[in-house]
C-alpha cells in the first residue's frame, strides 16, 4: 500500500477546505485524487479549473479520451473513476472496455477519436498520419485537436499523480482488460 496519505479536510489550507466543501456538496464526497492534490496550496484549484474549462468536445468524447489515456498510462484509479463517469455518460460496460482498449466499433466517430487519442498518448504527441487523417475525416476540427490535447494533458496529470502516490482507489475497481496472447 501507499506510503502517501490522503489529507483530511482539517489538514489542508483554508482555501482547500472551501474546495473540499464544494466537492462534498457536488459529489457527496471528496475523491482521494482531489484530496491528495490539496497537499499543495494551489494544485487542487488549478486542476479543477483545467478539468472544468470550456471545450469543443462533448462530455462523452472527453470520457473517451480519459478512458484511453488512463489505460495507456496504467492508472487504475482513473480507469476506475472514468468507468463510473463513462456509465453516467451513457456508455455500457462493454463499450467502456472497448474504449479503454483504444477502439469503438459501435460508433465510427468515437472510433476515430479513440484511435487518435491512443496514437497521441503512445507517441507523445506525434500521432500517426493515419490516426490524424481518420480524426479529421470523422468530422473533427483543429479546435477539437487542441481540446483533445488539453484533456490528454489533464489526464496525464492525474494518472501520474496516482501512479506515483498509489493511494487507495475510492471508486468501484474497474475490470482488468483481457489482453490477447500472441
């Protein structure tokens, strides 16, 4: 288990205590990821601003990016959290597992987005020309491309924080992806 602890509301700054109160009202609890960010005076507020920025992408599209990125980065916390958020956004369990694997056979536009996201993350921003072409052919724009990178960046931040600190996952644990053996 992690050597890193999750602070309680009384252990964080006054400003972060206010944010904790707002999160408790909105979500019913303060997720461990957000609480961990509060160990830093400004990180929680900054992260929430980034996460809640206006986007050209719909909520379902942002969840696709979150699921694909979290899978590639091996973040069990974010895989679990975004499995729940994916369900709230209308994806089935099977669709979520497929999205985490980087495809969406159930929707050609989402498939192009999932494959583009996977190519961006796996290649550190140097997506394949095939993935870029499919992304644009699916109807996405350069403004959407910028927003994909913003969501990937947001998710890399949270993936890396959890992968480093390895604190408890406070969402139902997402199923492991079955991997084909060659």
